[in-house]
C-alpha cells in the first residue's frame, strides 16, 4: 500500500507491504511500519526525552465492506 501520512501538519508518503485476507467472503487487511518522530517535527520535552521512543511502530488493521 502507498499513501500519505500526516502528523502535526507534516505529510510524508508511506509505502508498506499489506497482508490481505478473504475469510467467509469478507476482505480484511493489515500492515505495520515504523515512523521516526523527528520526521514529523514532533518535539519531545527534555524531561521525558529518554523515556520516549525515537521510532514508533504503527499497526493498521482494516475490515472492508462491500461498496453499495
């Protein structure tokens, strides 16, 4: 999948493999990818800087309905 991710007004294109599954006639998809906090100009206060990850794991799960 390829799309734009916007956080705090900063938009970047994300491209990641997606697992698509059909079960009982229903389509679902899932993926995960990493986002570097610095890429989106997110400032972490110095008091907690050592306790906050510099790279965040994002997990996406989606169930799709038939277009009507």
